[in-house]
C-alpha cells in the first residue's frame, strides 16, 4: 500500500501534517509527531507584528483607525507569548536537527513591507518550505474588494521574490469568486493553497463591556467548506491543495483526498486526543484502503472532485436546493 503524496515538490510518506499551532513550537512535540507518523510539520507562525516590533515600527494597516481610540492599542497581546524573530530562526534550526521529516515555516501577516524579507532568513535557517498565512479583516468601507485581493497577491509575490523555497498561501474563503482568486495566486507563483484560514471570532463580555478573544476547537463538520473548495479547485490550478480545519478522523482525511487535496493539516484533534492520535488516524486510513481495495493515495486523490464527479452539480447550487428540500426536523 502506497500512502506517499507530493506537496510543493516535497515527497511525503503520507498525507498527515500537523498544522501551525502552539504544539509545533516545542521540539519534543515535533519528535513525537514524527514518531506518531506525521509526514511533515508546520511550525507555529511568526507574526508580522513581532518582526515589526523588532524593527521598531508598525504597519499602517495594523494601526489604521486606532489613533481615534487610544484604548484600542491596549488590546494588542503581549508578543512575548510567541517566539520572536531570532528565537524562530533557532526553532527552525533545532527542528531540522531533531526530525527527519520536512519542516515548513509559517509567516502570518498581511501588509507588504520589510517583514516579508524575513522569508530569506527563514530559508537560510533551513526550512524546507514556507506557509504564508494571510489574516486580514477589512473594516474600511472605502477599501474595494479588488484592493483586498491585490494585497494577497502582492504579499505572495514579495515572499516568492525573497525566498527560493516553495511557498504555500493559507487563504480565507471570503472572496466574491474563490475560483478566480485561487487562479490569480496560482499564476502569481503559489506552490500550494491551504484551504482555509480559520478566522477566530471575538466575543463580548457583557459585564465588563469588553471585547474578549474566544477560541472554539473545530469539529469534523467544519471540514465541509474546505472539502467543497478542494473539490472545485482540483484540476483548475497547478498549485497543490492542502485541506485544513475540521480534520479529526480517518474518514475526514479520506474525504479530503478524494475531493482533490494532496494532504491534510490538523491541530484541534491533536489538542483533543494527543499527538499519538496521528497513529490512530493513519492506521484507520490503511484499514479503510485495504477494505476498499485502494492501492495508493494517488488512486483516490480527486476521484470525487468537481472535475471527476458523476454529479458535479452536488458541489454547486443544486446541493443547497436538495439539502433544504429534503430536510424534515
């Protein structure tokens, strides 16, 4: 049975990759992930704010509007909670020495600026690839949708110019035409598309009248959106597709591969079930493949995509009509 897959030119032994999280900031955890069967790891993100702080400057987009409300500045977290730029480079070096699987670094930001040059340092530190995680909530009503899209493309181009290693871009799903956006990023040089960035929504403390951060771990139901778009984009872009968000079980991985993803990324299930759960998922995939007489991951990849499905309308508006029409509480 052949579980190997290819992602951004990297040959991986299987499609299971722990995604960027606090779990991947510890070298001991990375070793445990490799022992449990992970084929690569994505390190915890280095944030634009951390690099800018290191350079004693903040980007316009990150401070836009805060001059009107001085209190807004107090919401910025203590950045010491995350590894700083120098510590991050040391983490990459330590990770490369500790594990034999590919190490993918992660940069999290939005604006075009000097911080993107840090991709060069990440490459020098030994990272096998880089994941550019763009997290941007446009709140300015004067900012056109096309301008937001251009920010993503410009950020990708800047990082690609800075680094010679493969670059994936982790996307949000909130574009007027996701297919077009994926193609633009593909044409701009993206080696991989990670579907999707999960925007954690804030809550309101009604007693203290404060906006507070809130994090709810995903469930398998959250996989439906990246599953749908992996299926739609398969065969339409050259970039490899990674599905993330809601990957918890062997079935989740198999579905995402059948939709067209080259690999799956996961974090929530490792928080819930522990790092050794990777082995449980891997064993479940192998058992399913044996039972259903699949010889390789390549054989199932894209088999139920929009391109290859006997019912491609199931990924479009017809699915909405059928779901609503057949629901009986």
